[in-house]
């Protein structure tokens, strides 16, 4: 059978690509259904099929990595996120998910390094400063923890997220009661910290 250019191989190639794209869409839908039903193993197997067909699909790699992390397959999760970073070194979602996975596995140093990479790309990621604050606190680095929480609070203040500012400042005051900046920030937004 020939296409409009009269080239039979071109037609079959176009037909094949269309079929592959249709399969990918169906696989994604099916994986989503299994995911919603809590059938994580089946969902991961289907996502793996999509990756075999389309290895650079960052959306699926992210979904697969998150799924692996939820299943406790942390090495597989990291591998999925690292595959994304091969194609896109500045992918904040892949870096963030990698950092969360490192944190969950207790690899605090790698989590910190990964979260710092995120902040190099976007220094306005308040949630990442929060994570750094948690990690530094776990390591006993109070000064770095306070600095990270203050950065988060300042970003939340600019975003007019008052409850988040209060939460960050309360954490700071609990770990460093003498911190003037946190107390001042609370006073400026009209919140009276008890303690």
C-alpha cells in the first residue's frame, strides 16, 4: 500500500508511529487506573512498558519513580529520576523527587546536596528550604537549620502565606529561642508567639 508520496515504507513507518503513540496513551490510562486502585505493582509494570517504548518520557519517569518510592523500591526510584536528569539536568521535579527519596532512605548528605541543586535553579522554592531546615536539624546543625527555615519564612512572607510564615517562625523559635528575626517577622505580621 502506498501513501500520498507513493512510498510504501513511509506509509508503514507513519502507521507504526501512530500505533505506538496510541499504545502509549492506552498504557498510561491503564497504569493510572491500577494506580488509583492501589495495585502499584501492576501500575509500575505498565509504566515500564511505556518507558520501553518512549524512554525519554519525563512524565512517566516521574510517575514511575514516585511509584517505586511508594513501594519502597528506593534504588529503582532514584534510577528513574536520574534518567530524567540525563535528558534534562535542570528538571526541578526530578531533583526534588530524588532529594525526597534520599531523605526517606536516610541519605541525609545526598538529600541536602540534591536540594541545594534545586535552589541553584530556583532560589524561591520555600518548601525546599523547609526540607533543608529539617535535614540540618537532624544532623544537629542548628545554625544552618535556622537559616534555611528563615529563608522559607521570608519567601512565604513575600507570597503572603501568613500561616506558613507562622509555622516556620514557630519552628525557629522552638530550636533557637533567642532568634530575633523570627520574632520580629511574627510581630510584623501581627502574630503573638506564645513562649
